[in-house]
C-alpha cells in the first residue's frame, strides 16, 4: 500500500474505531445500569397508605397491606416493576372476597428496605409464602408483568392452589433482546426471571391474561410461555388492551374472579 492510499484509509479506520468504542461504551452502560431499566421503585415510594403488615427477610424488611383479613384462603399479589401495590387494595377486596390478600412491596419498593434483584425477589416470595401458608387452608398467587416472573418460580417451589399471570413473559432477557436487538442482552442480563425455564415444574392450574396490543411485552412472549406449562393454561386474550390498561376491560375482572373462586373445580371452602 502506498503512502497516498494509506492516508485515504486512515479516516475510515479512525471512524470505525470511534464507532466500535462508542458501541463498547453503550454495552458497558447497559450492563451497569440494567437494574435501573428493569426496576422502577421511585414510582412507588410516595404512597400515602401506611403499611399494616411487615415481614423480616434476609437483608430487608418488607412492608405491605393485608386485605380481607381472616379469610381461609390466601392470595399473594406480586405487582409490576413500577406498581404501587397499595393501589390494588380496593380491587383485591372486590375481586377476592373469600381470600385474605397480601400486597407486599418488593424490597426497595414502597416502604420496604433493601435492593431489588431477581434472586432477592424470588427468595422474598418464598419467605412470604412460608409465613402465610400456616395461617390458611390454601394459598393462591397472582403476578402482574414483572410479578409474573416472581409467581412462576414460587409455584415451581411451593404448593399453590392456583396461579394467575397478567401480561406475563417468557424471560426478561428475551423481552429485552426484542427491545434492544442491537445489544447482546441475552449475554448481559443479570436478572433473567426465566419463567420459560421453570414452567415445566408448575403443576397448578394457571390463568394467563394477555394484552393483544402489548408493546412492552409483545404477546409472542406469552405464547411461548403458555406452551411450556405441563398442562395447558387457561388463556384470556384482551385483543384491544395494551400492557398498562388490562384492568379497564371487563373480561380481566371476570377471568380473575372466576379463576380464583373457592368453588372452582369442586374446591370446598373450609374454616381456619
């Protein structure tokens, strides 16, 4: 290569190097900030509802609310990644009158202490189940969005009566790869919430409420998850719903009320 050709190529090499460096910085930034993209506790800390329930777990004190205390059945509710679960109290009382409903803020969310991670949230769900189970004849679980990724491993490791999943996904890294196809998300993700890998261990009846216009968790991820359960889940598709407005559709409430009803499939409600 003569000197003149080399001088013409030098700017191209410099541009390629700058682009590569910039991409590398984006990868490092995503890796270091991924939990701030996944978890949004800041939106839950201004709640004006004082907690009436606390649970000490390793590394944190969880705070939450108990709805319909004294019922023989229990329902554990796991919310979305920016959800103030205290806002679900009225709906919980209306939809599940035969359940005592436990709405506990994830660690780092609401009034709960600690820092969120997949491992911590799943461990906290197991601790909550163990705390609640002895007080009730049976325990159900309902997870919305991120909470679906908590409810599935809970069902894989504990014996539940029923499991409800609202706008669920196969795994966080698969959803992330959909939104960031130019990043190696599958390699970088720390918190995968891989429900697809745990679904085969779930023996309980499962309800899936899927939003047909979901842009945050496209329905294909719910379809993939549905095929992984050993028994086909009951599916309710809300064709016009997006990710954040499923509760506005009557079929959402009807599905939850019917699925978790005490008399479903011959279940007999007994006293404590």
